[in-house]
């Protein structure tokens, strides 16, 4: 352990104690410190932070460079109070303009095929059941992948057919109601999980074959393999997060078809999805041609009624 490593560990511990999640920093800061150590640096400089953040192993069009610089800058601000020789990178040194990738909207047949492929192609029974049930849960509720992975067993309120999503993005918690079929599927998984792994090491509802919490990256790799094997969405490669988009779009489409006041109900969907405010939910209105067509038709009818 070098002095910088010790300071980095102290910094992460302090920030976590103050209530910060520090997911990116926990993963990226040790890499930055290792890079500084390898170069023989004893403090943070703008040049070193920029060189590490903009390493060519990541796509400049992605958010990786900006996230790296944010981690380096946060650590530099901490170190500036310890070592006066520390240089804090200025804001805006690395920029990123987010471009939303058009989501893939899964059909019910697509979801059924992916779940069946998980059951058929994954050789380990517990893992097969875990992936299959997770796909179904994400499709049925629009939950974020990380939220589903972090669910603990007390978070499933069986009597009320409800999931409690605790301390999620933006520090929010919310209730997610479940359809009776989703409750039955989750109960069946829980029974199979307890039979195959009676002494799980993790309190999470979904567990790995070792009884530990699932890894986000591992689940995403498995999902990509299922997509490739089934050809769902080809030639595009849909993402697991597109299940959340699909839920939102289908909910909005159903409201339009039922003649409901979508604008009035958008705040309800925003709350259900765990968005900070309805503005984040408005983006889904342009996420599917059918939805956009329904919105345009509703607008025309409204204008005709007023004229």
C-alpha cells in the first residue's frame, strides 16, 4: 500500500460515511491510484488525471472519460487539503454530450423466447431459474436492473402483492405493485432457490449459484448471449435495460388506446418508474412510432373538439 492508496481508502470511507453511494469511485479510483503509482507520482496533477481519464481503451463518444475525470477530480479535491502540491482538474476539462440510443421495444413473443432460452440454454438449474425470473420481473414491472438485483427477501411483501424498492436512484424509495402472475412466478423461484441453495450467503432475493449476490456485469453478459442465440432484435442487439423502456412505452400505449388522459397520468408513471420528475418520463413519448402516432391522433382529436 502506497500513501496515495491509503488516502484513497480514507477518502472512500469518508464519502460513504456521509451517505454517498460512490459506486464509480469505488471501482475507478483504485485504477487511477495504480496508474499514479506506476508513474511514480506522489500526488494528483491535471496532466496525470487527464492522461488517465482519456486513455484510448474507452470510446470517447461514451461517458467513460467524463466519469473517470469526475472520480479523479473528486479525489484531487480531497487531496488538496492534505498535500498543497495537488492540482485539481478544472470543471469542463472533459465533456460529454449524451445521446440517447433509440430503445428496442420487445414484443411479448420476444420476452417469452428469451425466458425460454434462459431455461433451456443455461445448464445450471439455479442460474437458469434466476435469469428467467429476472427477465420476467423486469418486463412486468419496468424496474431498473440494479434495483432487481439488490432486492432483499423482506422487500417482497407477499400479502400485499408488492415490492418495496429501497434507496434507489436519487435516494428514492417506492412501492411497485405486482400482478398475481408475477407473484406466483416469484414464489415459484423462491421455492426452487431454497431447494437448490438452502444456505445462501447473501440476503438478496436473487442469488448466484454460489449463494452470493448477482453481479450486474455478469447478468448483462448472459442476457446479451441469450439475445444473440435467439436472434431477438437482429440485426440490432437489444439491451436488458430496454425491458424498462418497453414497459413504459406499452403502459403509455395502453393509456392512449383506452382513451385516458395521458398527460394527467404521466406523474403516476414517473413515480412508478422511480423518475425524479415527469420530465424524465416524457422522453418515452417519442420512443416508439406507434406511441408517437397515437399521441398525434389524440392531439388532432383534441384540436378538432376545441374548434
